C-alpha cells in the first residue's frame, strides 16, 4: 500500500482507502452528496473531531449528523460561538466566560461590563445571529502556543479566558475562528455557520464565574438552534406544552406538594393528596418486592461520620454533604444520611452468614440529604432531601447475573405499570483513562462490568455504553426514559459493587467452609420518589393512572337535598378503597363538573333525584364525558377492572 493512503474503517465494518489528509467531510462526499450535506462532525477513533479536520493515519470513522448525540452537541456548541460573535458585534468590549452545549441547546456566560441586560435585547441578538449564519463562515481550528494565546487575550482584556488558559498546558491549546470572532476552544465545530438555519434565545440568568459566589456574577444567555426552521417551530410548540405540564405548576394546582422558606430551600412538603400519591407508589413497589423476596428494613436519618469514611462516601461527596453535626461529646460527629447503603452493610454484618443464606435482599424507602447549591434546585427534580426506593442485594459471585436480571424485570414492571414505554438502558462503565476516580481492583471491575453487559444482552435491552459514568465503587445500568414530550430522564438504576463488601469486611461461609466476600447489588427502580413523581406528573400531564390517582372520584350532588345519598355512595366506595370526596358546595352542577375536570379527577359521580330514586349514579369520565348510569356496585366492578387490566399488562 502507498504511504500516501490511509485505511478508513466505517461503522458497518467496511474499509475504504483515502489519501492522507482526507477529511471526514470528504469521506462523506465520496459516499453521497446527501450525506455530506448532513454531516456535522465525526468520531475518529472514538474522539469527536471537526468534519473538515485532516485524517493522517489509519482510523475508525463514524460520521455524525443531527440524529447523533455528539452531532447535536457539536451543532449547539458551534451555535454558542455564533452567539458570542453576534454579541461582540452588537456590544463591543464584552468579555466571555464559557459557552458549552447542554442537553437542550447551549449557553454563553458573558460579562457586559456596565451594561444592564434584561432580556428585551434577545430578539435583536437572534436577528444578528441569523445574519451571521447566512454568511456561511467556516469554523477554522488553529493550534496556538500558550504564550501567544495569553498575549492575544491580554491585549483583548479578557480576564476570563486568561483564567482558563492558566490551567491549560502548552501544546494542547487551540483557537477557533469564524468570521471576525476568535475564541479559546478545544472544539469540535460544524463546518460552517450556514448549517444553523433557525435559532431562539430562550432565557437569561445570572451565573457566578466558575460557580464561585466570591467571583463576579456573569449574564448567562441560553439558546437553542436547529438545522431546519420547521424543527424550531416544533420545539417551541413542545416548550409551550411543557409549560402546561410543568410539575411545579401542576403540583400547586393538584395540591400535591409545596415548599416553605421557613422549612428550607429544596425540602418539599407533601400535602395530603401528594402524600396519598407517594403511599400508593410505595405500596405498589413494596408488594412487588415482597413477591421477589425482599425484606423491609429501616435505618436512622443520621449516621456516625466514621460510617461514611469507611464506605468512601465522605471522601468522594463530603463537600456536597451537609456539614457534620457535633455532639456534646468532644470529637464525636454525625452526618445527615447521604446514602442508605452503608447502613445496610451494617445490617448484613450483625450476624454470621452462610452461603445458603444468600441472596439476602434488604429494601428501604430511606430519606437521604445532600447539600445542592441553591442555584441548582428545581422543584422536585433537584432537592436537598429525598426518599430513595433503595434496596441492596448481598449475593455470591455466581448469583450476580441472575439477581441482576431479576432486578431488570422489576424495573421494567414498574415502567409498564406507569406508562413509560420508551426507554434505553445506559451501561455506565468506568473511564479506563481515569482509574484514580474509582476504588477497587481491575479484576473486580472487569467481572462487574461483564455481568451487566451479559444481563442486558440476555434481556434484549436497547443499550448505549457510556465510559466514565460509573459510580465510584462500581459500574451500573441506568434506565433513560423518554417522556411524552420526547425528553430523556434518568430514572431506575442498578449497580454492581465489589468494593463496599471489602471496605466493610462483609463475609459469608462458603460450601468449602472458608470465608468469602459477598457481592453487593444496589438498585432503585424509581431512583427517588421526588424526582420520579416530578417526571411522572409531566409525562402524564397530571392524569395519573387510575390506581395511582390520589383523588379517584368526585361525587357531585346536584343540590344539598342529595348530600345524604352522596354520603351513602361514598361510604360504599370507601369500603372498596376507592378514594375521593363529595363536592357539597352551593354551586351549579356544570361548575362542579368543570372544576373536577380541571383537577383531573378520573371519575365524576353525579347524584340527583333520578339517581337517588333508582339507587344509581351518573358517571362521567375525565376527558371523555358521560358513561351512563351505574349502581354503586356496578361502578366498583367497572373501576376495579380498569385497575386490574392496567397492572397486568
């Protein structure tokens, strides 16, 4: 083979030869012009590159488009540079912090100096971005020495870029230039600005430089962009629908939960209806766990600091925990419980174990506490106190895969019962290049990772693999659920852990009469009740499955004359554990029906003179209307059939 040719291996395994220095974009063009028009970047030997960057050696190449996560990320990061270019044109002298892509677009942190930005400027900035995009300026990558980079930003007077440069090594620094804008950036970027066909700046917020409250507050401008104008239109429609489904809004309207400044930020207060919703979720999972051989345990809300030092959690997460609680005894410190697993290790350890005892499955709905920054708190999805549906399985090494598969089955059962049908299993492994982030020996990690991969394969799960996403003590399988709006949420998780049994010196006596270490499986199908409820509210827009709805029926008397009959109906329904209330307000029946619809009550039972005489109720279903007349007993049977069918799917 000529020294001037390189072998390019494509994802389908085919190998093509190209001249050295050929770019991924040229490779795409050799396949088809249509493909080339859609290529945003490329993954070269596992690393995301500019599509126009020359390839000098034999390589594995994956062409990335808008349909790929990395392609979308590259598109949005490039749009952040386009935003910065527009800002520099409109506001000479502005200084820039960082401008990354995020899951829903991009942002740039900006120092506007003495200017006050209130959001009214966003439309003009969007217009400038669109104008610059149409120039189709190339994103040009340039290697630059640290000295030259420092000189450039010193002359420009941008202390934020100089701060970033201070932490970079010479020989690893690159600039990117498009049009008249130059930025410190490692890339990659799309070929040119012309790929950006539609842009929307959605919000501004304050952000301390490097997240440190001692530093200056910068203006963070959030945006989103698309390669087609119609996609922006669809996105904006989805945003409007998301606002209607916002769990914070619906949580207030449906009287599920609230927050109090006096209680503290990020500490939710569950109202009666929300508490009933929680209890139904808990009882649903407890019933499934009982059938699967789990034993319920309960542990304190605090633990001795030494407990979390032994587990390794204090070293890894001490800065994110609440500060230790000092007791009157000198040197004695406790922590609000950040994790349940160390407590469960101590429960396992309280008496000798035999190989015949395993597996042992401990489950607890345990509330834990972590100090999230105030700016990161968000409704129920990011809180400082939350309840995990935690369980820990202690098993022999030969039982790991079987137990892991059983947990997968449990997670999928939960998802089906709650209407989450679109999900991907993310196999989260350690980063082999950063082993210092993890504890334990390579052999144990290799066994744990192999067990997860094999179990996911045997269950036929659709999987993606992410390096560097493992927990510090072991790999995991995270379930990424897509909701009704197409957004991805990380909910259920299963983790294999060889490390905590070692750190806590857990043992069992094997068939050989020798002592062995058990393997520990951590699992939480909900993840946390708070986050799960938030996602569920937004997924179903507050229209909960009938078995879960905190208020399943409203009995609506046409007038006060029929309240006594309404009470008789409610008493019968209560005996069958159908929850609800009587609307005995002095309002017309039409108003009562409208209010029940707004509260998303699944069934309205109307009682008047005819119903009382016949011993029946007129039934209306939320969102569907009149279902006709039922005796209370007939309604109970109809109601229970719906629940039975929904939980047996």
